[in-house]
C-alpha cells in the first residue's frame, strides 16, 4: 500500500482535508470523482482491487482462514462468499472503527 494513502486513512488526516476528490481529477470538477472525498476514492480502489489496502478487511485474516477451514472452503472462496453476503467489509471504509485499528 502506498504510504501516503496509509497514513491519510490511519492518521485521520482525511478529517482535515478541505478538498474533494474531484479537485484532483485531470479533467477538473465533475466526472467519476464528483461528490467523493479522497478517502472515498482510496476505499473504492481497494474494493475494486486497484490498490492494496492494509488492514484489508474488517476481520482478522487469521480468523478468516480458520473460518474457511471450518466451512470446508478455500480462503479465497470464503472471503468472496463473506463479501457477497455482506458479512465482511473493507477496513478502509471505516478506518476509525475499533475492529480496524492497527495492531502495534
């Protein structure tokens, strides 16, 4: 994960950013960034697989692995199923949630 985005999310810098994401677009205001914050665009890029984001999910990856083994699925199949069912989310969508805090 690029360090700028990492610290932007996990250092709560997004809370103090006065600019919207469309000010960063090459074409100017509007387009696909209209009405979004930079944090929204970072979370979207993680969801779409364009950029890695750590922590990735709102659950411990070791727990996901154990759950997959218990369910008799590969980890990849389990993660996709959990995402489709809405039981698993991306940590970048809510970096201030205690479950998404970085372990130091």
